C-alpha cells in the first residue's frame, strides 16, 4: 500500500464519509476555496490507479467508492509513523503522547484505561 498525498487523503476522507459519490458531490464537501472539477477528477483517477477507489459507471459519469477502508489505511499509516518516527516502538509512541503537555488529565486517564483493557483482552486470549 502506498502513502497518500495530502490532496489524495483529503479526497479519501470525503469518500470514506460519503461511502459513494460523484466528483461533483466530493467537491461540495471540500473546504473553500474548492479545487476545480478537473483537479478533483484527476485525483480520484489517481486514487483509482493506486487501488484505493473504484467506480460504477452511469453512462459517461462515474460514481466512486473507497476500496480501502479508513481503518485499514489508518493502521498502515500509523505503522509507518511508528517505524519512521518512534524507532518501531509502540512504547516510544505512547511515551511521547503521554509526555505531551497539551494532553489533559482526562485524556491521559482514558489512554491508561484503553491500555488496561487491551492488557485484559490479551491475557484472556481475545486479542484482535
């Protein structure tokens, strides 16, 4: 799987939210200033060539839909980030975020709770 460019990711975010859309509908969901129709159409075709998107034909128009789910891409992207920025260590990543002064006490407690729940699941053999 290839990493998406910013523009490709922006289009994918819209497609993940809408599930199926014509280029015109994608453009309507993008923030101002909106790109030209041809620009979005080109990006969607690039996404299709990369295997992220497919389409249904309606005469000369196409309705596009994601082939790669947001969850699958998120896992790929996170794994790449952990490899590239945290020496391939989840511990380094969690330590980085736990040490972030902008995290609230509630967010830290939620993170700790999530980790504790994962530990319990792995100990009982119910891991993903």
